[in-house]
C-alpha cells in the first residue's frame, strides 16, 4: 500500500502523532508474544454534542489517508521511540516496528480490525482525525438548520482555530456540515472548498484619499466605448447620493472612498464594500453607493456590502431600504438586490435573529463560533477494544458510563414505511441481518426492558472501506459527503432535529448482544 | 532567507493557509501602485482570557519559522490564486507574487513592518500561529497556579484537539505555560517536550489470563542471582495481599493481573498499573500490589498507579493508606511513596480539589480541559494597521471596542522599587524612552484622566527578532521560553494572578500617543 505523495498526506502521515502509551503498550504486546493477534477496536462517542440528538460522523478520508501512509521506518521515528523506551529493549521489537504498515488492517467505518499491536497504535491518530471533524461538521449542520436553506453561510475562522491544521479541518468539515464556503485558501487548494473573501478594515484605513492611482481609467463592461476615470465619476455620483440621503458631501471619508475605488479598479466585476470602518450611514454606505453607481454607469454590477460591527440585522434593514430608494431614484434596478454580508461573533442565538422572516441579510460569515464549537469544544470520541482473537472484550469499570459493548458488531438503521428512521440496531456480526417486514425484539439503550419493532426498510450502516490494507471502493469526494450528510439530515424526523431538548434518537441492542453484555457483566468468561 | 528544511517548517510553510481576502487585497494594493509602500501592523488582543488579568504571549518561534519559509513560488500556489481571482488579472501581479518573500519584513514581537502587500498577506497565518498558542499557554499557566509547584501536570489532550496540528500546538504550549510534559510523542520528537505514558484500558481488557507469555522469567534488577517466573511470583504475592486486605483471592481479575505481569516484564524498571478497568479496590489495587511486590523481591521498584474514573481524590487517599499498610506489613518502604496519577475530565474546579492540602495525588493528567480551553475557546487576537508610509492609521469605527491605537509604537514595563510591575506604557516609537526615577504623566486605559507615575526601573518590552528578513538573535528554546514565562508570572503581583475577579493590570498611553488618538478621533488628518 503506497503512501500518497500529496502535501496533505505528508502532513498527516506522522506516525508519531500519538500518545506515548500506545508505544509502551506496543512493547508490552510484543513482549507478550501477542503483537500479531487479531483484534478489533470500535471508534464511537457516547453522546451527541451540543445537547442535540444527532451528529455527523466525519473524518473517514483523513483516516484512510493516515492508514495508507502509516509507516514507522522513516525519518528517525524508530530511533526516537528507542530514545524514550527502556535502554535494554530487545532490538527485535524495533525491527518489528520498522516493518509495520497497515496492510493487515480492515476498516469498516468506525471499526478497525487487524494485528493487536498495529490497531492499538492507531488509536490516538484516528481519534484525533475523527473527533474534531465530526464535532465541527455537526456544529455546522446545526447552524445550517438555524439559517435555513437560503442564507449563504461562510466559515471564516482560520485565525481562531487551533493552529494551521485546526483551521484546515474546520474549513473542510464545516463545508461538509452544510456551509457554502470558506475564507481559507488552503482549504480551497487542497480540499476544493468554495472560497469567498474581499477586503478587511486595514485595506480601507491604508488609504488617505491623497494617493494617486497609477491608472484610474476603467473600460466599460461591454468593452465598447471610451475608458472613464472611475475616481472622478465616483465623486460626481457622491454629490447626487449625498443630496438624496441628506448628507453633507464632506461627511463620507475620502480615504475610504479611495479604497473602494482602488478595489473596484482591481475587481470591477466583483466589487464589494466593507461599510463599517468609520460610520456605516455617514460614510461607508454613501461611499459604496457612489462607487457602485459609477461602476453601474459602465455596465458593472456591484456584488455586495459587508458589515462587521453593531446591530447587524437592523443595519441590514436600513441598508436595504437605502438600496431600494437609490435604485428607484437613479434607475439602477440591480442595486435593490445587492447582497448584504454580515459577520462579527455570530452564535446560534444571533444567527436565529439574522435568519428571521423578513431579514435582509443574505450572507453570514461565522468564525469563532463555528471553529471553536464553544457550546462543547470537544466530542468525547473513544476507541475501545471489543474483540481479541475472535473473543469479545468488555471494559467492566465501576463507572457505568464508561462500560463498553463487547464483540464484533454489525449496525443497521430500521426505517418506517415513510422512510423515516425508527431506531438504529446494534447486533453481533455473526447474527443474520434484520429483515424488512419482520418483527424483532430489541433492547433500547437507556430503557429497562425489551420492545418489538417491525421495520419497513432496513439499511446496513457499516461500509467496508479498507480490507487487508486495500481501499475497497473509491472514497466519496468532499462534495459527495456534503450531499450525503444533507440527505441524511433531511430524513431525520423534526423531533430529533430540534436543537434544544430534542427527542433522543433510539439505539437498541439485539437479543444476542444484550445477552452477551449481561453474561460478561455477571462475570462470565470475557 | 532560506527556508528551514525540517518537517515542521514544511508543514508550517503553507503560504496559502490564509483568508482569501488577503489575496484580493493584495491585488487591490498592487493595482493601486501601493504594494511596496512601507506599512506596519500590530498583533494584539483586547482582553486577557478566562476572566484573568494576565496572558502569556506565545508563538514567536512558529511565526519566525513561517516568515522564513514564506514563498509563493512553489507547488502551484500562484496558479491556484490565479484560478480564484478575476480571469483578466494583470499577469504582472502574479509575477510579483512569485517573487515575494519576507526579506523586507521586520518583526519585533508583535509588530510587523514591511511592504504593504506582504505584511497584509501575513495577517491570517500570524494570527493563527499566535492566538491559540497564547491561549493555551495562558490556560496551562492558570492550571499550574492552581496545582502549585509540586504536582506534576501532564497534558494528554491530543485526541481532543482540532486535528493533528492543534494537538501538536497544544502539547508544545501547555509545556511552555507550566506543564511538566505531554503524552504526545510528536511533540517530544519535534519540540523536545518531555513525554509520559504507560497503558490504556484496552491493554488490560486484551488479556484473559489464559495467555502463555513467551518468556515469564525475569532477572533480578542487580543482574545477580537466578531468573524468576514473575507471573508465578505475583500469584504467590496475591495470596498474601488478599489475606491482608480481607479479599477473596478469586476476586482480582486474572486478565488484569496477566496484563500487569506482561507490562512489568516489558518495563520492569518503570512498572505502572492502571487500576480502574474492573474494580479499583477489589481487583486493580491487589493485582498491582501483587506484581509490584513480586518486582520488589527482585529489586525493582514500581513507579506508579493511574486512576481514570470515580472520585479521584478519595480513591487516592484510600490507595495511599493501603500502600502504607502493605509497605509496613511486607517491609517494602519504597511502596509508601509510589506515585498516584489521576485523569478524567479534570477542570479548574476539580484540580483545585485535587491540589488541596493533604491530597495524596502526585501526577495529574489533563486532556480536554487544557487543549480546548472550554472557559474561552479562542483568544480574540487581531492584527491592525497602525502606520503606512510613516503616517499613523486608526480604525475609527462606531464600535469603541474595535477602535485601534494609531502609529508605530514602543512599549515599556514600569516597575516599582521592589521590582513588581506598576503598569505597561505604550508610546510612539519616536518618543524618548521613560527613565528610571523620572516622574511622567500617563493616561491609563479605561480611566478618564491622566495620572503621574515614577518608575524605579524601566524595561523595554519589544524585542527585535527579524530585521529586513534576517533573524537578529537566536530564538529561545522551548525550555528557555518556559522558564521565562514562569519567571514573568512569579514577578506579577498576587492581585493580578487571582484567577477569578483579579485586579486589572494597568496599561497606559504616553501624552503624545494620547494626543494623537484624540486628534485622529476629532477627525484630524489621519
């Protein structure tokens, strides 16, 4: 299995990105003659994040990339491990590590089967790759549910992430969760996430208005007719705009206007204005209108404005009102529908407000509150041993929260006649799958007893992605995963999609799995 | 300035890890003929995190590494930018980008001076590199203040971080902030962070007790005398331990004991037991004692136990009591002081409890609550333009929180006769530095008027690290930065170090800077 040679793979392929105890346990297994014993781990989380009843599981692509590139032979990795393990460690152990790869590993998402030593070593990196990806995908999907389908949602949290890679993961998986794009250029380059971005306040404040542009002339959009001095044209429009708005023509900041003109000269077909560097109503808005109308005369249509402070909803309403009034006054009908983008620490509550009926906001940029998931900044993913040498294993701690479900399993989604999920069923891998139309007894988690269910449809939930180190089918593209996530969410019943106090989604055990749990709890051979 | 060729530099040196608007603004500046104009940005945050009155600024090394490696020429970077910028963009702009590096950039922490286009492009990556590093260093320093100097603090949050690099940053900067080490092997390999780690529950549950170890024999520590069957020896000790503790000899789980024996055979000089897989009192503790005493007979000293669930403080007290009693009973005095490590979702409140007088906990592992900084998962670092072409710039928004301090500045710490800080002074770079013993008038931030201060000592706070692209002095090592951070914290007065409702640390402006702010606010030439 060859390592991919793209830069992402190189960055991800750091086999020592792991907790030290994985290496000490590897030595323990090796020393006990158990390194090659066949084992199975499950990667899962115990509760849905943010108080919700659903989660998007994400990170498969990164996991597969990691597995394919996993090697300890290079770059002093084994030498480094030797430096932190006992000095009298048998050199044959390090030979074993040097020869390791994942060619005996099988991965249906989120089970990992293979030699005990190898699948143990994979714990930390796989948790690291799945946990945050799933958390932010779920967070993004919640924000999408709040925003509704029509608002454009942009992730712009790179600077608030946990370093470069946190930012890349955030941009990738917030897109998967339902955002429309990101400001993060690397996510565009490496993952194909649609990009968005225009200008910051620094661009505006860098202009005094005394600068002389090298070339203030702009040709009409249709490339016919003479070139026009855009700066002069904007000054002329400013007089008319100020007169209409009842503003003194000296009020709008000339440096801001010069910045808008400079930006418009660079992006005549994609002009946007950032309105709140000085004063939205007295400077940013009239300056934007002056430049947009000057462009409009040349046949170009400005595409948007952005607000980054103050009461975003209320300002959007006022700006739309001005757009309508100016549009009518100067017969520029396209101006009415110029897009209004807002940003500034938008959380679920503020997003609810911005998405309300009648809101004039079109595009919403979210940074901190999508990237850091402040309601719950981590998903408690765990990776637990469920089987060794074909025998089930169970962690029987005194803390019932931390007990695990033993044995190699299969998982099915049981659906009603209308296609909506009834519950997800976990059973032992050896059991026959449930059949549509057939009643079966199941043991819902968290309930006292069994109940009966008759699914109209049955869907297997686990797909085999890697078998004996080989990819079984092409991985879905990011866009395909995004579409799949949205489809899955659309099929979830509204009671589970509620963001506060939802009806818990039901997961049940089969008779046989329930019996195995009971037997192991009672101290039967485990 | 040559890029470093170590793997870290390769990972960090991704110039497209930036927001798209940096690239659109770059085109705007270039188009306006202003790309090479000399500009200065400041990187800062407006409030200390977590409701505290101090913060550790961190990330300098990563920033310098990024600057030294910053190039757009390679790997299709410019081609990718061309694909997201207007199709009719002047090819000369892309030529300009291809030739870019940071050879004209000067960086005293946290000012960045250089050509306008370049220093604008640096905004997002520098924010990304400083913001989380400072946040987690500060978080770690708070946890260290709570724990006191004697408890060992270990970071083990890799699996809870925002992807691989978030984990690496977390491990590195929690060490800088005062932790003693990390579980993250890559942080040890790349950054020299001390490592710690032993075994997980899966290692324990993978053993049934029926496995036959390839070699159960262990030589004495002193290498003299015959080899002994450690498993058999542990069984013999188990009888004596159970008798002493009043337990049936069948109660301790034999698989757990087999796991301990296997681990002890691999690590006879560093044996640790994880006690809570089944039952601490009835299984984990007696099994640990049996193996530790068997090792003890051979001259080895077990080094510790770990608890990962339940009431950690109370269990530690009980375990220490048993250690003392067994130590006395079997005349193994070293057993009294075997280290007790605890982990499991430890936050500031729980840490306060674990660090209380009389606590028997020695080592505390913290994952989620150090890595995700749940009290405040991001630091609002900003990067603001303060000067272009030697002229001060100021963002004069209607939101007073978002106004900036204009002009190129110097910063000094004014200290009292006892060496404790009085306040930090910001003044214009052109002003003469304050002198020890000389009274001066300053304008404290957040206060209405001026006050007078006479410092006994004056320390400049800004150090020049990169001048015209060249490193001015060697960067401190991580260990040196860690020592410097601890020294700085030790000099901070207790009222500022309080973690809840501390006295705010005072920052003041000089007369001239205050006057410049007033002039620009009043609409003077900016």
